[in-house]
C-alpha cells in the first residue's frame, strides 16, 4: 500500500495549482519577448472586421488567458460528466493549463485558441447523439465552425462526422443533416464577406494556401533542454496511450467511447502538428485537450505504480527547467 501511495502529490490540486500559477506568471513575462518574434495570427474570418494581428502583447495575453480558463472550465465539466479521469477531477483541467503554457509563445493569440472550446464541445456532443438526434447538428456545427478559426482542423471533421453518425445511425436523413451542418458555417461566412466586403474568396484562398504548406515531418527544437522535454513528452505520450488503451475495455460504455475518441483525436492532431511545423506552438493548445485527459488517467488510475508518477514528475521538472532556461 505504501508503494501505491508514493508520489501521489504529483496530481494533487494544490501542487498542480501552484505549478500552473508559476507557469502563468512566467508566461506573462515571456510574452513580451515572444512578441518581438511573433505576431498574433491573422484570421480571415475576422479580417476587415477585427484585425487580430493588431493586438498588443497585453491584450493578446488577456484574450488567450480568458480562452484558457473557458476551455479549462469546459474540460472540467466534460471530465466530470463523461471521462471522469482520476481523483480529484481537477487534475485534467490543471494539466491542460500547464501543458498549454509550456511553449514560450503560449500567450501569442492564434485561431487555435478560439477553436479549442468548440472542438471540446463537439467531442462532448458526439457522445450523446444516440440520446438526441439534435446533438448530431450541434456536434458537426461546432467542429465546422471551429475550422473557420483554424483550417487545419478540417482533418478531424471526418472523425466527428463518423462518431456522431455511429452513435445514432447511418441513416440517409442523418447523413444529409450532418453534411448540411458542415457546409452551413462556410456558406454563411462566404456569403457575408461577399455582401459586406466583396472578398468571399479570402476563406477559400487561405484554406488552399495552408494545406499547400505541408512538408516533411519536423519537430522544432530550439535548445538542448527543449529537445529533452520533447523526448519526455513523446515517452509519456506513447506510454499513456498504451496504458489507457489497454484498460479502456474495463471502463463503462460512455467512458470507453470517450477514451477511444480522445486517443484518436490526440494521434491525428499530433500528426498534423508534425506535418505543419508552423502551427506547432499554437496547435499544442488543441493537442493538450485530449493529452491532458489521457495523461490524467495514466497518472491517477488505481493500477498506476509509483514509477509512472515518477515519469510524470520528471516531465514537470523538465518543463520547469526549460522555462527557466527561456527566462534566463
């Protein structure tokens, strides 16, 4: 029993909460330096209406922190109602905050940050389409809207479409409704831009340009500390997926479905991040949603040995060391 109880502090709300606060304070300091190299991303959806690239470092930090807190609150709700990873339930949201603040440029605004709450809501709704057909509409509409803020998310639209229809039925009526919900945000946005600004092609051009930027798999490594940290993330990534996947058959039906879907999203989003190096800093915000849920289960599961918690503690130490190296 003593062996099982060792290192449980690594997922306690007090420890992770203090760690998250320190990450936030250091991110605020690094945000000033990040703005010298990076600028907030231009969103074609909002261009000529609100120029996101004109955000100052302070306003960018305020907007991003607000979106982090919103996504964390939704993640807590999702974790409580569906995934129920570990005990206490605050572990996954706190891990999410820590993970999204790991890149030095974490507070530089990007469309991925706006898309994250919509992605999370879409995944959640896709689990309940069997109970209520209107959730097909909501799950597909949410993910389609999210792609307008980050076009790379188009790669997970088929997953949401498949899971939503799988939970209900692949009836012709449901398929037509789902396809209409995919098209609706684009039809509305392109039509609105044509009516008000006469540049309806800006959305289509940006999608084409973004997907032309595909390249050979690359991981950005800026320092030795950063390289070691990436290796540590990769180790936790594979070990947590293997463990959670192995135990998913013992979970309740809803939780088992949530596990398999989050693993699928985690893998697909990670592949996109590798194929599009330019999106890695901001895309980690999206990856952190399923990653925090899977790692939370990996660390807090009743069968978890102290060795797994030590692995996670080492990851936190490496994150802290990398952050110190960025600050110095």
